[in-house]
């Protein structure tokens, strides 16, 4: 799929979106740099998805983050928090001094999200529940007569949870056309590759009655095109299958065999950050 400047009609160009995703990766690396460990690989992998969602797709006012008619983004994979915090900091919702406390004891920015953090919609980390909350939120907005959309990020690992498919079935039955799921298919879970073979992922969602588009989740143009295509669907829920690479932009992390929870030795962070700078774009 080749897309040329498809983002221009939304007020932001593809090059600008790529700059945003790179800025998010920089923030993540700096946030995690002195921690020695964390879920950095998933964050780097999903940066392009979040850049498109927050800076192009969603109706969201950083000056009024609790605006009732805003679109909602729900991160079901709470351990991806470093990526969401990077977005919220880039939008000015989180302060730089808040960002510095990421993952520390007593911080309002824990390694797994909770909904008391400004800009965070749901508590994440107990996997398999984000989509169900998204269905309920989409139905509630519809009953209130609000023209607002709900976007739920979840992982391919969560597709092993029965509650995910119960939620998928409910969303299709209720024709939640204001609901879009984005499945981060990065092929990993806590102890290595996915235990269950979930392929073909796209066909499974289609069989549940969802409109489906499958893309390279690290390609800004494909992501924009996917959202544009699904915006035309008005009779059922929608899902983007985003194939991402854990550690995208940092080759050393991409090559790591166990990328779910990365441990980084003293002095190694500077080398990883240098790799990111050298692989921009």
C-alpha cells in the first residue's frame, strides 16, 4: 500500500507524523534510561500507531482533556505505559517533572497505567479487559447521543483471553460503529513467542462481524489509510490489525530474543539512544 501525503486534509502531513513518532521514541528512551529495565520494546513498536491516533485521528483537546465529546483512547496493555506517557507529555498534559518520575515508587506514572494519571482513561495491566470497557463506553456514548468515538488498543497476546472474544462478539451484535480496535500484533508475550497460534488474525475478527484492515503498524502511511478506510464504515465495529516490530528504531533491541521486559546494563542506554538517533526515519 503506497500513500502520498494522505494526512494533509487532517492538518498534519506524513513527514510531520513521522517526526512525532520519532519524538515519542526519544521521550520513551529518555524516560526509561535510568531505570535499568522496562517495557520499552513494546513502546517503541507502537509509537507510529499512537502518533497517528493522537495527532491525526482523534478529536481531543489537550487544553481540555476531560471534554465530554472527545474521542476516547483506551490502552488495554497497561504495561505499554511508557508510550502513552510519552504522547501525553508531547501534548503538554503531563509535565516534564512528572515524566522524570516514570516507574519510581510512589510515582503517578507507574509502569502499568491507572486512571488517576491525567489523560489516562482506564486502568490497564489486567489483560483481556480493555475491549470490554471500550464496548461499554461506546454504548454509553451512543445512548447519551454523543458523537464521539472510542479507540481501544490491545495486543495479540490478549487474543488468547476469552473475554476479548466475548467483547468482540458483543460489539458486533450491538453494531458499535463508534468503536475501533487496534490490535498490536508483535508476536510476543511475557515468556517469548505467543503460546497459541492466533493466525489468521484478520479472518477471526471478520468472522465476528467486524470491518477489518491489516497493515504494517510501523508504516505511518498505511496506518493513515487504514483509519480513512474504516471511517467510511458506519454499520459495525472496526479493527486495524497492526503488525509491529518490538524495539522498532533500535536494532539492538529488535534483535533481542526476549523483548517483553527488557533489562539494560549500565552504560548501555547511551548506545541504544545513539542507535535510535542514527536510525531516524
